[in-house]
C-alpha cells in the first residue's frame, strides 16, 4: 500500500525494492481499498432471478435508493430525523402515533388474548350461516305466488316481521320456522292438483302462523321489561367504571434502557425497527410489541444482574474498535473443540438454555454502553471465526446457534453494522451460495467472507492493525505492553522476491522502541543502526535471520540512542507471494 509512494525515495538506491518509511501514507491506501468494495456487490443483484430481486428492490426504491448504497459502502444511514427523506419521516410519525395509542390503552402490558376468541367465534358464525340457509329454504315457493300480486304483497310484508322476530329471540323463532316450513312443503305438493287452492292454503298457513309470533313476541316483551328496567341500574356502573379511564396515565415502557417514546434517543430505536421491516409501519409496530413482551417474559432486567460464569469468555468477546469507531465483537466457534466446554454447553436443555441466556446477557450489556445519540454510534461489527467450527453435523450446536440467531434477529434489529466471516471453509461458502437468493440486498451488503489466507488482509480493511488481536494478524496484545492502541501501525506490502527496508530516523538521546510483524512471516529479518556522522560505524542490532511462520508472531526490540542517525530494518521476501509488513516505533526518555 504505502510502497507505491515510497518507490521514488528508493529510486536513488541500486536495490529497487528498498523503500523509505512514510507512515502517514498508509491510511489513504487503505481507504482506496474500501471505496472499491461497493462496485462488485451491486452487480450481484442482476445475476439473480428477476422474480426474487425485483420486489425488494422496488420497496427500497420507494423509500430511498441511496440507503442501500450507503450500507454497501460500509456507511450507516443517518439517525438524525431532520436528515431523513420525507417518506421515512412520515413512517416514523405514524409509528409514534401507534405507540402512543398503545401506551394510552396499556397494550404493552396487557396479555395477548386474540387467538382463543377467534376459535370461539368460528362455530357461532357457522351456526348463523346454517340458520340463514334454513330460513332461505321456505322462500323457494315465492315464484309460484307471483301470479297474484296482491297476495304476494301480504307475504312480503310479513317476511320482515319474521326477520324482526328472529333478531329479538332467535331460539324461539327457530322452532316456529320449522313448523312453517313443513306446512309450506305440504302446500307446494298440492300445487299440481289445483293452483288456486294452494294459494288459499298458503294464505291460511300464513294467517295461522302470524298470531303465534305475535303472542311469542308479546311474552318476551313483557319479560324484557324488567330487564330493560334493570339496564339503567347497570349502565351507571359501567359509566362509573369508564369514568376514571381518561384519568389513567399512559404506561411507561423502556427498551434497551431508553424510553420507547420521549426524546431523540427513542427515535434512534424506532428507526432501527422501521429499517428492519423496510419502513412498513404496522410490521414495525408489531415487532416492537413482540420485543417488549419477550423482554418481560425473558426477564432482561434481572438477567443483567445474574451471574452465569465465565466459561464462554473465549468464545465471545469484544476487542478494540473498527476504523469507524464501532466496537468489534469476536465469535470464535473453534473454542467448542474443547470437549469439556462442549459438554458443559450443549449436552442437555438446561445447559443450552444457560448458554443462550449468557449470550443475550453479553449482547445486552454491550448495547447498554451506547448513548443512542442520533449522531453517535449504536451498532457493532461482528467477526465470526469459523476455523475448526463444529460444522453442520453437530445437531446440538446447530440447534442452539439457530435459536440464538432467531432471538437476536427478532429482538435486536439493526445493531450490526458489518458481519465479517474469517477462516471460512469451502463448505460454508457453498452453503452461503445456496441461501444467498433468500437474503435481501441490504443484509448481504453487510456480509464479508475471507478464507484462511485472506483473514488478516480482510480484517485490515475495516479494523486498524493496532486494534486487531495478535491471533488474527494484528499487533494488539492483552496485558501490559510497550505499545497500546493509541500507537498507530504502518502497513507495507512487500512484493515477491524483493527486499524492503524501513528507516527510522533518530536525532535525540533516549531509547528507541519498535515492534515488527510480517503476516505469515517466512521471510528474513535484520536490524542495524547507521550514524549520521561520516566517520561513524554501523552497529548491527539484529543479525539477519530467517523467521518461520511458527516463530514468535511479533518481534520487539529497543536501542539506546547515543548519537544522531537512523535504525534500518530489512525484510527480505524470497517467496513468490506478497507479504504484509506491520511496524511501529516510538522514542522514550532514557530514564525509563
């Protein structure tokens, strides 16, 4: 990277691969790499079947097509409401209204009871349909009466009365309707003999039936009178019960330690749920309600104070930040190769449940560190190390993994800015290609895959080497060290069959300290001090030696400065592969 800028300085030297140090030029080269990432990813969309891709693409375009482009280039959407497009502002306002209504009605604390009610309503609806079918049967002879309009008018007038009677007392009318049906059937059977007689018979049946419902209706009306009188006594009770309802204050609901409505921090949380549901307000509202209920059922607040042990501290941990300031969380699946740890995690339901609780607790504690400021950072970067992963044939492991992923997707939306998969085996890449068509472009834009040979190089695109742990190719160590994350690291690419030199000038007395690392080494390394005086002598600080990949990953050294000059580090790469060189240095007072 920085080598391209250093070549002019080395042109005066006979060795073409020796390059001077220009530490400030390394970061721009890294940026050029990240800026190129969005180019191939958007092109992947046309390769998929049109039926799969077109629908989500349209939904995203209606909101703002620039949003997806931002996520592809590893830039998050803004959480500042004033910077949102109008459709997104409108969706946020609608969601706030729904939440406010739910808070007023205490819907977040009320237990959900719709499913059993629907099951009870279904048979009632079926009975009503049957009654309507039965009531419709006697209307069949109506065309026969069309020959005498006056008589048919009598029937039409009485029909609504029967309907009214049905509304008053459905049970009694059922019995009377069956009698009428029987009589009508008999009269219809006589139509073949004499049409006039049948008409008279029908009239008689109607007259006979009419008084019966009248008597029936009179009796219930008398019986209904005391009931009507009783209702006024009951109505004041209901009014008394409803009277204090307006004075009830809306319930207070917190999520991730932030009130669900109230200030700009609440807007950040609501926008996360909206973006997880493509700005579909009703879907986002339903997701929020389900999340609030789940958090109460799972006991999140109590879980934060629970002690679950430190068995999995090496399985999931946070270390450093990325170049955008996001906390980096590492998931090391290879730790489950430890048989004891595997048995303590997956052998029975109780242990599996405990691990899921620990994983949720870990994420919840990480989220509680966010201030949810609209201009701040409220997402993390996840690095998933698949080296020596249990694989697809460990049923218990896959079951817990899927369960945990489902919980995180349903209740922690838009908290991951990037998913980086490292040490990816071939079978996982094949599996990802199979499920890729079912993922949205937004989701896929957050995924990055790197095989074992590209792990360090891929991580350095998003995370500075001083923040990358040593086991993944960086220079960040645990415990007391000479250097910290505040000391920047310079990256240089050493070309195949080439020698590279790093010059560190020194002009004041003190102690020069430096550390060097070549990813996967397999190169020769040496160090010497060259004084500025012409009559001075070169001092060998480190004899040139071959460093194998299995040797110490980081070489540290120091030199007490007695005169002005420079320390020259030499890296000789005889292999046919390019190498990534990392180094940093600083001068300390001699008293230290």
